[in-house]
C-alpha cells in the first residue's frame, strides 16, 4: 500500500515506493494517481536484409524423396479426423 503525506514546504512524502524506480504521477479529479512507470521492451537486433538474402540464396534444395515425404506428412495432417 502507498501512503501520501503532506510535508513542510508544500512537498509530499510518499511511503511505499521503491528506491531507484520511476513513477508516473497523474492528476485525477479529487486527487493524484501514482503508478510505476511501464517497463520498456528491449529491442533485439535481428538479421539484416543482406544477411538473410545470403542465407536464403545459399540453401540447398530438397531431394525428391524428402520433398515427397514432407508433402505426404502435410497431406496427412490436413485430413479431418
């Protein structure tokens, strides 16, 4: 639970907050709303378009037996039970 107390010099003391954490303060009708700042997702770097194209172009085509087996498996999973 968070408690807000008026201190001297028009400052507020808010008990229950965590050191080092950022908070968002919004004015609401009849008071204030204090909430933790949203955590931001870390953007992960992906593969560049050039690296993907190089990888895509270097792939080896499937032999006919493997391609036929994959097609048969896909057809078998598509059939209703």
